[in-house]
C-alpha cells in the first residue's frame, strides 16, 4: 500500500510583524489576488487554507470590495478554506474570555461565508494553554494543530538534536486538566515542511528525498502532511505541476493536493495504539529553555497594561452593566460591543500583543486599545445611567446627593473608592462663564458626611470644593454646558457582594469627623498594623510582614533587582558573569502620605545606580546578527541614578497590601523586577492562566540550559505550604519567575531592549520603554488549605474597579441595595456575564480553580439557571448540576 502525501497550500499570515501593518496588508492583497486567480485558472488546484483566521477576508475586501463575489464562490466551492477563528492569537497573553470571543466572532464571521474548518489552529502560538482540549471540545472542535510546545526547536524553528521528546509522533492525544481529550497535530518539521516544492526533476528528487524522510521520522501513520507555505509566503502557482512530477518520481507514494478535513479524517482511521498523550500546558518544558519565548510577557509592558485595562472594561464592567440594564430596557448593544471586541482582538495576534514586532506595529496598537476602551466606557456609562435612574433613592433626605456603587465582579469585593460629587451647578445660559465660575467658587460649602440607605454614617474623607467646566449631551436636544462645584469623596466599600449595588449619599452635617484609630503604630519606625497584618518598613525600603492568621513572617519583601539584558523582544539574556544590582542594604526615604481611619499610605523612595545601557559591543553584535546566546556584550561603565517610588497602602479590613510603583526609565538594555522572598518549602507553585489555576514546578527539567525560567500569569502567582502562603497579584504584569533562593517570587516590572530578534536585525528603540511608568500590584496572605482560593478571588476582583455614578433623589423599581446575581462557590472564578447573541438568555461563565469538585450555586432573582451552554453559547442536552468538576469550564444560561 502506498504512503499518501497530503500537500496543503497556505500562507501563515502574521498581520503585522517585521514590517508595519499596511506593508503586510498590501502584500496580503497581492496574495489573495493570486490565490483567486489560481483557483479560477487551475481546476486541479484543490484548495488554499486561509490560516485559520477570518480577519484576512475583511482586510482583503477593505481594498478589493469588488472581489467579494469571487471570494464567496471560492469558499462555496471549497477552494478557499476559512476559519474557525477571527485572528491567530497568543493564547497565554490574552484573557480567557478574549480566547473565547476570538472563537465566537470567528464562528459568526465564518458562517457568513460558509462552513469553517473544524480544526483548532495554533501554528505559531508561543506555547499552548493547558485548557485547549476542553475549550476545543466545547467549541465543537475535536482536533488542534500547533507548531510549538512539545519538541525542541531552535533558531528559526529548526529541530534540535534532543532525545527528550514529549511525544514520539507528530500525532498525539492532548488531554487537559479536566480530562478532555482532542487529537493533537504537531507541525514536527514546522508549517513550512512542504514549501516551494520544485517542479523540475533534479531539484524535486533532492527535495522529496529529504522531506519525505523528515516527515516519516515523526508520522504515526502512512498519511504524511506537507505544508506548502510559510510566513507571508506567496502561493505556489505551479503546485499542481510539482505534484504531478512527484507522483512520477516516487511511485511508492501518492501525492495529492488536499485540505485538513480530508487529512485528519484519514489519519484518525489509522492511528496506532502507540500514539502517546501529552498533558496540560505545552510550553517546551523538556527543552534547553531558550526558545519558549516566555519573555514576550515582559516585552513592552505598556501594551500588556493597556490590554488588561481594556479586557477588564469590556468583560467585567461594560458587559455585566449592559446585561443588568437589559432587564430595564430590553436593549443590548451587541453591534457596538462586537466592534469594540474586534478592535481589541486586532491587537491579540502573537506578534502584536507579545510586543515582538517593529516599533511602527506597536505604535498602531495603542490607538486600537484607546478606541476599544472608549467604546466600552461609553456603553458602560449608558447602562449606568439606566440603572441609577431606576434605583430608588427616596430614603435619603431631599437635600442629599445620592450615588450608587456597583460591583460587577463575580466576587465579594472590598475597596476604597473615589467619586466626584456635584453639589451645585450654573448653566452657561444663566450668565457669563467666568462669572458663574466665580459665583460658585465664592459660595459657602457646608460640612458633609456620607451615609448609606439605612442612615448609617460611613467613614469618608471629603476634599475641599473645586469648580470645573462640564457639559451634558441630552439624547433629544443640543448640548448643555455649565460650571459645577464638586467635592471628591474617598470612602471604604466593605464586602460588597458579587454583581450587587449599594447606594450612598452625601449630606450636610454638624459633626466634623468620626473618632478613629490609626493603623500607623510607630511613625519613626514606620510600623503598620491592622487586624490581619503587622508590617515593618525596613530602612532599605523592604518590608517585614507578619501574617497573624498563619503566624508566618515574611522579610525583605519589595526588594528591587536590576540586571542587564542583551537579548531581544522575545528572549531575556543577562550578560555573562554579571551580578544583579539590588536595592537591599541601601537607605530609602520613607514618609507618611495618608493616615485615615480606613487607610494608611506610606511612600518609599529607593535610589539605585545602574548602568545607562549595554556597552558598545552590543550594537555591533546585533548588526552582525550574533545569536543572543553567544553574545559577549556587557553593561556600560557609565552609571546613572534610577529613582523608584512605591506607594504602600494598608486598608483597615484587608489581609493584604497594595503597591503602586512609579519611575522614569532613562536606562537601556536592562530588566527591573520586584522580589518577594517567601522562605516557604515548596516544590510547586500556582498561577492564574487561561480558565485554569495551573500548578507548575519550581525547578526546571534536566535538559534546561537557560539560567532563567520565566512564566506567564494574568492576575496572580502563589506559593504555599501546609500552613499557609503568599499570593502576589498584579495588573498587566504578565511575567514572573520563581527563584530557587528562598522560593522568591520575582515580578517583572520593566524590560528594556533595542531589537526585535528572531531572524534578522530589526532595531526597536521604542522597546527600550524610556519614560515614565506606573505599575500596580499587591500581596495577600492566607492560612492552611483552601484559604488560598479567597486570595485568588480577591486578586481577580482587584483588577475590576467598582462602577460609581451620582444620581438624584427619586423613586425607582430597583432597591437601594440589592444583587443582580448571587454566587456561592469558594473555588469558582467567574469570567463573563453577558447576553447571548440572540438575547434569548443571560450567559454566565466561569471555571473551577481547584482540583476538587465543588458545588456552585448561581441564582438570578432566587431562580437557578435554565440551561447548560457550551463556549459558543449553544444549549446542551444535559441537566445542569450544581456540582462543578475539577478544572471544569462552566457556562450557564438564564432564559430571557
């Protein structure tokens, strides 16, 4: 029986990378023109695989709208194979929901044209998320193809000579942590193993002799896959001629121009029992560690911070508020939200969100973030207006100024909030603007207090008044400009339940302030204490924390570490023989910023002298394209001072501390991290990943050569032992490392490099990230057992701000304090609350963070869910059980 060789024509289309987007875009137009012409002119041309992403169709038709009918015919005839995703994302650096929205939008866009390819397509993602099997199964896909994560690859993706293959074949079963299994297809010789097939005899003999041997080395069946294309590869116009020649030259093989559907069908029928299984995350754990590309998590950190901001806005603020408002208006902004999501997803391809492209690419990303964010803010404000207009505030006095606080996270949340409350207004039509301003400024401001709807006084700080210009944009008439007098209120919101709201009001009082006790126990020694923590700020600015719950002591927290970086946007490389520069042991400036009844803030200023850049050799090595592993460059002998200011916040009822670090980076070629030595005896740690709290080993494999072991995270990383542990949370700081000394959690704040890396020399001066930066992160502490899951939920909630809006005193159908949903589940993490596309149901999605099953109860108006859904929000013929299995992703629907 002949072996069969399936040749699939394709072009892996990085939408933007080593050239700006429009440079790639114009080449895409040429590619599509050629593909459509070839489809029309060569009946033997079976099909072209459009790289698994439907955005290519949008990009092409933006320039060639007149070709829409030709595109439609090619798809209908099966000549152009599309979908199933909208873009090819980096799955580790975008949120769980972003990964799902990519599938949802991809499915919707695909079905406008025809049937999508039933294959989870991840040809070049920088590692693969552990929950891929479960996500694919819940999206109706039973196979996934990928290029990285299982076997060793080196520069330009060539195979390394290493015996430690996780899978002996290019075909394997891939099992997720919940037990879901799909067929995994590894591009063992990369997705270019059949590129540029010769149509001349001598060249074809040499080509196929080599390529067939390479494929047979890994194939588990007699069906061999040849990917005829690579990054931005023009379509091979004589491919059918080259295939006919191959059939003449190699009679023991049958060469066919084919597609993934047919190839996978045949492979499944002949898979041997010896095909192995890989488990969970595929991140090249069994390699030398140099090419995991995990350091893309710290390239251009500002992009990651923007991404987190917009994801939280759309997923956790705008969509829940819009769903809540739908109950009042029967209107949900599907089209506007899809527009915002598409803008955001356009920043999620692996060469975009990873920060590993040329400067022009990343410059264009920021406006996309800004646009998506503004849409999200607008829609959230619209929903807030509808909701607050319906909240009954009649319980407050007639002269009060009510405002409503909404918790749109899926967790009970405590936080200190700020709101500007308007206490007086003068319309422009009432006089001259500057005179109105002066009139308001001269008016007497009474003494105020804050109360809740039960009349209970709430501790708060109220600022001196300020007069500002503002305006309204009514829906039915022209804009209304005015001058208004405001005071800013800062108050603690304690234990506000998930998806609930509470109404407060600013009102006049004769009592100036509440009696209170300070958390600042020793001003000279800077000792802070609340019910949970005893914190000493050491002279060098590091912290010593006693967790009263577990009895554990953690010392030298907040140690700054700076090292040189002679690598690139993909990979960190410390100069040989260089020792890190630490902030410990150097006196810091420590001062009290605030000491309120509910919050104390301390500012720590640490000054470090670090080299201004790498030495001159680095630029020479970059231009000569010297492999970063073998560079000899060091750090400059010229030292400059780096001033790092960190604001430490202790809240009265908090088990943790919050940090905000600011700096003006004027140094190049370096990495700055914040170290948290734990001193805990543990072999593993846990981190937030895609629909998973993943357990990872603290130590590397035997084949690992990279001196570092960077890892991905989203909201937190945790180390614990049997008595307790510490969780380090973050906002948009996606890289961490566990250092063997004291099991230290090293959180990357900033990485500055000057070149893109990969296959040539592409200078990226903007990747040095010069200028001012602000980083937000925190630490939380827990005792034994499952208590750590509460710190995980608090880390998630910390990324989602309260939504606050001032309103008037009025009647309304909503109570002054109530919950839209109630959620019970100690290890359940909620990721989405939104309307389904057809408005037939309210969609609630989340996952079990634990390896143990747990009962999770979610109710709306006292009623449990009506249906179990998959990730595509399609009803499943299964009874909804409150028991959520270990690592299960659960989507439920409440009938609308």
